[in-house]
């Protein structure tokens, strides 16, 4: 079985959550693009999942 990125993406799986989440991210993170935070935030809002963010410059 081959998994696609869409199958495991946190932004695509966020609706499955039953608890609020806390996301901490920084603009200098070399592994995860900062833009991914915004995708996750948008997905959380659409799924009505409470999300608190700790963003670092």
C-alpha cells in the first residue's frame, strides 16, 4: 500500500481530532515551511477545531 502525502497530511487529518491543539512553529524552521502553519490554521478553522499557536520569528 502506497500512502500519498494527502493521506497523511495533518491539515487533511485535522477534522479527526476531538481536542484543541497547540502548534509551535518558527519562521527559521528548516524542516517545515512556515506556509504550512497557515494551511493547518485554515484547516482547523474549517473543521471548527480550537487551535492555539506559538509563533516565533
